[in-house]
């Protein structure tokens, strides 16, 4: 049924009959929606004091790139290294990780193209694979696979390039080249070329990607010497070490014993069940993606236990929802859009996911939690990677209600899982399609 003019006339008359609507229209036409809808009384009552807090070595800045998951992961590892080396300030190279993530993603993409070469080019699966050849985003399992294979590197030995900090153009060109490569490989399969011929061609194509990455990011060192002064002024030199050796010697955090735990309450996913996602990953031959889905209270309790024991917690969330960016506040009540528009927003966490209104967009690190007298969390302290000009010198405040609605994944040490959880973890995971919301990657900038 089409819209009739009489319908529009009625809508207009009803709108103009409310002074509140006119005031709202005038206010919104001259300012940001977030500014107009700011819940001032609520915002000014938020305290940034936490009962339990872990000191970290400052805020990093991913700039105009989607490497939040990588920054968050490296920020966890740097604390372990800095403690062992007795350093006040320390940062790991995100460019080093980015180089190998891109080449691994390129290989993963081309392998996926070969595997699906006989699928319809216009089908949903192939179109999905072609849509995101080498995006910046990633997941905890992708981070750990990278670190296990390539180790880590002090940042001063491979600093940021312009392209790593502002990656859109590089990514666009890489995507175009890889889609061309996909066309070549699909044609080879169509013509009945041998596996050996296809693999030989793929190696050629990967060398081209390696050249493009090297020009944009620089060549990562295979071995390095590292000189530094500790916080007591003592000079040290580490000679002829590889990034993998450096990782194994100085990172004491049990990264290989960390588990990705999710809270996804949609009807198609059972709690106390493991899941993986088709065609989501970077390192062929790595452990890949595996989630353990838990109820919200169990999920939250694991994050709380980690922090209370002095452990930082890597997590993903939908950061674009109810966020005051400048003040660094994540709170379900920070804006009163319902009063502004005279409507209700009815989605809960499950329906928000099911109807495409939410997904994992950003990875950060929990560094603190505020516990009330009954032992319940009231708010969480968050280390972000958007520089130190936002929030409290780069740290964000998250209300517990925001955690409930928009936090989807935390990486926890397996030792914190119950016996029943550990048993479930050994089960073969259910495969989710690539377009499932749990197949999203953290990429926000």
C-alpha cells in the first residue's frame, strides 16, 4: 500500500501539535545528536574511581587503521615483557604483526578461493569471501596464531609507517589485486589445471603481495639486537635473537592456554557449547577460531575473576553503541534518545544480533572493575587504543549495564573455567556460516 498525501498531512499535523517536537527539531538541527541527547545528570554522576584496578604502561594509538584487536593483544603481552625487563615504558611493534597478518590473510583468502572455485561466483559464499580479502580486523584466535608463529618485536625496531597508521588505500589496492588473483585461480580450476600448477601460481601471486606489503610496511627483521636501560638506569643488551625467541623468553602470560569465551544469547546457539566460523582466520595450520558460549552471569564472572587476580582481559564489544567518545564513556543511559524522539528502542542483546543491529566491532582491554558491597560489578575500566586525548587520558569507563548489552567475547585463562566448561571445550565445535554475527572481526578506529 502506497503512502497517500492525506497520510503525510496527518503526520505533519500531529508533529506540529507538539511543542516538544518543535523544540527537539530546533535543537537537533543546530547540534550533534549525541550532544542534544546527552543525559547530563547521569553523566555527571559517573565516578572514575575503581575498587580493583591494574596499572598499565599507558595508551597506544592505532590511528586510522582497524588493528584494535592487535593493539589490545600486544598491550597484554607488553606488560609481561616490561615487568620481566624492569621497564617503565615499553611497546611492541604493531607494524611487525600487521605485515605477517596481511600475508597470512592473503594466503588464507587464496586458499579459500581455491577451495570454493567450483561454487557459483554469484552465490552468497563466494561473494562473502570476495567482500573482505585482507581487512585490518581480527579476532583473539587470529592474534594468538600470529604470535605463536612469528613472535613479537619491540616497537622501536619496526615503527609505524604512514600506511600502517592510515591503511585504507593500501587495503583497497590489496583487495583489488587479490580479487584479480581470485579470478586467475578460479579460471585455472575451471580449465582443469593440476593441483601442483595451481599451487605454483598461488606462490607467484603471494610473492607479489609480499612485495606490495614490503613497500608499504617495510621488511620485518628476522633477527635483532635490543639495547635498553631499565627503570633503575641499568644498561642491557640482548643480541642475535629472533622475534619468536624473544616472545618465548620474555612473555610469561600463558597465551596458548587462553580461551575465547562468548555470550551470544541468540536462539540458534546453545550455552555450554563450542562454536567456530567457516572461512574466518588468518594462519593456515594455526589453531583458528573456537568460542565457548556461556550464560551472561558465568561469562561476566570469568572476566571479574581474571581482574581480581591481577590479570588484564582482552575483550570485544559493539563500541559504536551508546558511546560518548570524547568523554570515554560506554553506558546504556548516557543518551536519552527515547525522550528526544518520543519512541522506545526495544531490542535486547539476542534480537539485536539476530536482526543485524549489532556485532563485535572493537577490541579493548579491561584493566579494572568496581565491586559493590555485595560483590557485584558496577562498572569497568577499559584501556583503549585511540590515543590519550579521549576519555581519562585514553582510558574509558564502561557501566555494568553496557557490559551486559554489548560485550560479546573475553579471552580468559583456561584455569578459571569450571570442570564442566573444560569438558565442553574438548568437544568438536559447531560450524557457523561466515555471515553469522560471531564471525565478525574487531576493526573499529
